[in-house]
C-alpha cells in the first residue's frame, strides 16, 4: 500500500495489488499443468479455466484504486475516475471483503429506513483486487481519513469471506 497522493490532491485509500494476486494463481496454474502432464498425461480444463480467469481478472483490475479528496470518494477503474459519493452523503462506512481477493468500502448513505442503499443497507464502493486482507496500518489510515471527514465507522462489516479484522 502506498500512502502517496494522486494528482489533484487525492489520497489513495486502497489500491489493487495485481502482481501478488496474479502470480499466486499463475504459479498454481503452472504447477497444475506440469503435474497433470507428467502424471495424468492430460490437462484438466476446468481448474485451469478458473485459474486462468483469476489471472485475467487480476490483470484487468491492476490499476483500480479507491481515492479520497476534500469533496468525497473517488473510484479509479480502468483508467477512468468517477465520484461515487460526496462526504455529506455518507452516514457510515467500513471495509469489507465481498468476494475472494477483493476488498471494498461498505458505504451506508444518508436516507430513510427503507432506502436501498441507505442507513440500514450498504453499497460496496471500489471492489479492489487484493489477495490478502489490508493490514492494520492500512485500515487505520482509511478509518482516520473517514473520521476526519465526519463519517461514522462500521468496525465490523462482514463480507462473504468473513470479517476483516
């Protein structure tokens, strides 16, 4: 994780870690191919397809990042920067693991009790490709920026792959 800013004064909250996320499946893929050719005299296509898909997905999401500036959150996806939320629209936020090798910011925007997304249901912003969960320093840095902007912190968001901390 880098703590440097982007041009325009935006700070990087989370950034994709494509090389570890692509190298691990690529290594397993190479091992699977080598073992299957040597032992089975054939290549299992289903596991190879899954591993190849993971490598391709990591490659396409290599430049993705979740950024923050004075106005709100910014999302960089495939070289294009968009603003999903402004600070005054966010009620509560926290880090979550929505899927394998992904970290996202679960944002609870202001609204009524039945609004979706709203204060009772989150929207996942910036699914960042990260094989391992963020370390303590990264979580604390993200939460410090959110607190400095007046956003309440959801310390225990739960994703499909369990809690972050």
